[in-house]
C-alpha cells in the first residue's frame, strides 16, 4: 500500500531527512520519501500494518517538528 501526505509547516530540511530515516525503520515500512522542497511524504508498507505505521509516523513528525500538520497528499 502506498500513502501520500502533505507536511504543512515543514521548515527544516535536516528534520525532513531525520523523519525519513526514523519512519523507514518502522515495522512494515518498505519505503518512505520525505521531500522538503514539495513538503510531500510518501509511505509504502504492508496494508495490514498501515494504521500503526501512520500513527507512529505522526508521533515521529510531531517530536521533530511540532508545528507540522499532516494533510492528505
């Protein structure tokens, strides 16, 4: 399954790279890309684990950049 999101308020390229690295280590994630310039994030992972992946990804994002709002891509 592939999900796309907008990261409204993303203001740090280094934080975007950290998000990508940490989210990629989550169980069930096969690939993740965070593009700072377009403020887009794409997560590819196992269908049955996607709800947990998204929940954990949001926690990671909020920890690194609390002002970021996750929107539909």
